[in-house]
């Protein structure tokens, strides 16, 4: 099976812009979660989707949003980018069990 | 909510040394517990997991035992190799669902 794929792998944006990141889960996986990884804060949970519904949400401002499509692919959007949004954004997928499988991440740099 | 506290590094060891990375948690009930590893330049990989109390997860010579009495899930390896150099994360479920909360990560460097 193909693993979790994320596009794009690298992005450079400027403050105030918005960005959309995409995640394709492992075939058959219906749950997709997003995480932000930074050197200072480590790995922080953003949100989780299951069957197109947001199941859990972490403690991030409303500028961070996401959605899941009927084919389980997911996107996350960050509006009005700030310098502090520079990070590695990781997507993970899972089946009904609780083992998550991670993609390679999207490296976002905000200038 | 659930939380996890992980020993912070960096940890520097010589090849064949014994490794312990401490992890303690606070949770409602008895959730599954995980160790993930991130090798340099790579994504996060599941290293091992335990789904109930007293379970021992193991993989690649690493072991961790789910201890409900001490709410701990310490990672151990009897003889580390240079190839074990990576960042190790302890994790447990955020709430209901499969999303996880992670410890801060422990960087392990093994020299020959």
C-alpha cells in the first residue's frame, strides 16, 4: 500500500498570505489528523477528521482550519500567516484502531 | 485531559550502552501508549505500542512496558547502535479518537 502523501513538500509564503496543504491518507483509512512541529513547541495536535466530520480540535486559533472530503483526503488552511506559523506540518491517517501513520510533512516557511 | 511528560535530552551514549528514556502520563482510563521515532530527515514512524496495562511493546530491540501503577511507559534498549540516533516521542490519545498528544521528544545521539 502507498503511504500517506502530503503536498506540497515545501512552501514559502509571506506574512498575511494564506496557504492550503493537502494530505492523502493510506487507502482504506478514514481518519486524518494534522500536527504542527516546531523546535520550540514540539509536536502539537491541530485537528482530527473522521468521515468528513471534525472529531477533535487542538488549541489553535481560528486561522487554522481543515476539512475532509468523501474520499478521505484532507486539506488544512492557514489564513493571515504569521512568522510563528513557520513549521513542519504533519498529517497522519488511521483506520478504526488507534495506530497513526504519518506522512513526510510539508515544510512551511513564512517570511 | 490526557497529558504526557517525557525526559528531555539530549542523550548522548556510546555504542552498546544501555538506553532508558522516561515517559509518564496522565489519562482517563487506560489508553493505548506509543513510542514514535523520527530519524534525521525522515518522517515520524511508529516504534512500538502497548494497548493495555502490563503489556510490553517491542520492536528493533526496543522495549517499553505499560505500568498503570506508576503511570509510566519508559523506553529501553539493552545495546544501542549508531543507527539508533534519532528523536524519540512518547504519545497517547488526545481524547476519544485516534489523534495523539506527544511528549517534547528526546534526542538520542550514539557515537561509535
